C-alpha cells in the first residue's frame, strides 16, 4: 500500500458497526467465537455493501488464558466491540447471506 494511504481510514463508521453486528450474529448462531472473512464492495452504498465470505471456528483468542484482553470479554469480537466504546448488537456447513439484518435462503 502506498505510504500516503497507510494512515487513511478505509472503512466508514457505519461499515465498522455493521461488521461488528454481523460478527456477533454469526457468533450467536454458532455458539462460539468465529474467524470471519469478509469483503466490502465500495461501488455499493453503505448498509448493503458488506459480504461475509466464510467463517470458521476461531482457535487463537478463544484458547488464550483469561489474562488477555478484558476480563468481561468472552471472545475477540467482544473485546473489539468493547474497546471501540460501541455496543452493537462459527461457520461450517451451508452459507447464508445476511444483509441489513435479514437472513436470506442458504446459498
């Protein structure tokens, strides 16, 4: 990445909040911390431009001792959401498109 772009925020706050919300929904669905791969289509407006590519059980943060992060954090995503000061709301098997809080049929 060019040096002049390295300190520029690439996601807007609404995209960050939506990603955190989607991640929490995925973790809740699977009942465990998840390692989630995602993409953003900047050609589309925020609120409908984030795609979950895949998710799998997270194996690093969830296996660390309680001394890492906040004592109240139960997953890496909890730690990230808590550390941003925002309160927003793994993957095996069929995938599902989640957009704007609506579950679509498996793809």
